């Protein structure tokens, strides 16, 4: 059996610690992360409009509803038939899978083949008579 004195043991502990720290640094630099959006600070400055829109939407008698079928995601809005709305599908796990659509009317239909399985935050905004409206709901897409 080989005898290792205390000086060699200390050096081995230091070497193991350095190897461990270098591997952690390497793993951290390989981690992929994304900001919420490219223009995060500009959106933060305009966030009061989103707050006002959410307050206005809560005061409506009709609410936004989202249902999914095997092939479609149906979004029903409490808007007039000729009213324009913007629906933004935000994918927290991958910004490349975000997309936005503009629609007219109270019923918005999205084909499920445009969506990936998983969690989306559906952000809906519209305006009526000069007042902004905003609603946000979570949607877990299953295929």
C-alpha cells in the first residue's frame, strides 16, 4: 500500500477543487439563456398602458376564453365583429417559437400545427372607443 503524506493530500484537494471550479465555469458558459424580449426596457416604460388595458378588460361583462380542439386553438374575445385585435403567443422556454397575429372580429382561430407542444402565454390586446384592453392567459398546447 502506498503511503501519501499530508502535503500530497492537500495538493490533491486543491487540484480537485480547481478542476471542479473550471468544469462549473465551462458548464455555465455553455448555458443558453434569453431575455424576455429584445426591447425589454422600452416595453417596461410603456407598461402602464398594459395595466390600464387589464383594468379595462376586467370591467367588461364578457371575458376572453381560450379552448383547444385537436386541430385548432379558438380564442373568443368580447369585441365587435369589425374590431381589430392583436394576439401574441409568448413561449417562455424559446423566443424563436413566439409569434403574433392580428385578427378582426370576436373569434380568432389558430392552427395547432403553428404551435409547439408546451406552455404559451397568450397576450391579447385590442381597443374600443379609444380605450385600450388587455388580457393574458396561460395555454398548455397538447398535440
